C-alpha cells in the first residue's frame, strides 16, 4: 500500500537491537522501514515520546459497539480505527460459535475487508473461535450451536476465506480433532486448543498432530491439578505451545499469570484482549454472538455470571505485565507485539528494523498512546 515517505524522530526508539536514543526511523513509500539511524534529518519530531513497534492483538472480537459477527465492513472498520487509537497496528478478527450461515458471513466479510482495506489497524485474518467446542467448557459459547468436527466443513470455510483463515480453535477431545489439526497444519492454518475438557495426554496428542497452543489459558479449559495436568498443564509445559493470556485483572489472578510466565517463558506467552463489542462503551447489555451479556464496571458476564470476553485494551495488558511480572517495558511490550506477530506468521510486524513493515506506535514515558502508523500510513495522532 503506497504512503508518503517520512522520517520520524523520537527521544527513544525500541529497535530490534534494543533502545536507540534520539533515533530516526525512515519509512519508504511502500510502507516499509528503510533505515533506523542515530540522529540525522527528520520530518516529524515526536519530542520526548518513545517509538515502539505497533501492538498486535491476535484474539479480539469487537469494540465500540461493533463485532466481527456483524459481518459488515463498517463494523470491522470501526474496530480497526478504535484499535489504532489504542496503539494496535494489526489484529486477528475473531468469531464465536454461531449458526453456520453467520460464521460463513463473517469469514467472507473479513476476506473482503482485508482486500478493500480498513482505516486503522490492519486485519491479519480470521480466527475461528468455535463451533468445535465441548459443552462442559462452553464459556459464553451457546452449547446448542456447537458442532462435531468436520474436515469437509473446514475445507469449505478455508476456501471461502481465500487465504485469510489464520487460526482455528477447537476442543482436543472431540472425535476427529487430530485429523482436522493435521489438515489445517498442511494448509498453513494454526490450531489452538480451547473450550476443552481434554486430558493432558489428549492435549499433547493434539500438539503432536500440529496444534500450536492454548486459547486464553486457564479460562474455558480443564485446569491444572497435580495428578491431572489437563489442558493448562500441557499448554504451559509443551515447548511448541503458545500460551494466550488475558491479563485484565479479572480473567486470571496475577499469581496464576506469573506461573504461566515462569512455565512458558517470555518467548511463548502472548498477551491478548479477547475484547468484545462493549469495549469503549458505557455499561449495559450487549450481544456476543447469539447471547445477551451484561457489562458492569468494565466486566462482561453472562446471565449465569460467567465471564464473556473482556473490555480490555492491549496496552493495559502491557502495563499489567510490567506491574505483575516486574518486567521493563520493552520485555512486556514484546509479549503483545513480537510474540503475537510471530504466532500469526507475520514476522514483518512486531519489531523496528530495516525491511520491516512500518506499523509503529508512539507513546509517552507513562505508556499513553499518542500516535499510530499502519504500513507507513499515519492513522492516529
């Protein structure tokens, strides 16, 4: 995508090699970084601000009253613009368990909106969360709409997506799980295990078949027990497993988050929001897929009291990681930029270096977003 070349100066630039004081990032007209220099001429001076790689939200449903399941370009564009205001340069448009027609409409719309382009954060692709889940760990996914795993159905959805299907989440204990995982792996689609009551052994078998992580660890899955490690135990200990984590202060206790970090390390832990349409909106009732949920004091719950997505911002997750884990900002930031970019197979995102896509975020030293660029285009600030 063509853009105007620009040289951006910041008090500190977080490059792939570490901090650069008074750095200048040269962006070409192809939206890629041409050079990163210590000083020199510039077109835009960010003053005391710091320039960071833009955040990447690899699991998010909606914001500002809009949702992926609305299956409209306006909804996806609303989300895109809002995420850019929050420092996000790219996101995976995530579905929920719903009637087949609704899932297919969402897949088609994400495909078309990616081709058409959106005004803010880039849409990386579709993340199918459901409908291949187990009732025991349903969360906010309606049990009557859960379906047996079907490779022919996945093949239809893969064809509809036309290259934009990025991630499929499913329950490892369901019949046909390993076959589906292998089929998706052969086509470059990653599979995560979630909303699953699988045993440790079943989860390991799924990972040996090609699954590459767990969905919002601890939530919607068999928990960790010293004689029954379950999905959590496999996710935390298997070296091939990425570990999604919602660090909003509601989904996971800080001590449990620390256990996840200690087990998975900083390379495998991925901060996500799992945000839904109530994000950025006032308290009240909202729809997530086929059900009505209730948002109060920033927490979204079902009628039964269970959590139903979040209203979190990814930059707040970075702040929590700094506070809970004692990490410096550059290491906490990597959990929400470098790691999700790698998991989504977008190594051109998540770092500042020559040749990388110029998706960038300027923040104050207090971690407040003041500007965002996506593929070299100024989209906020």
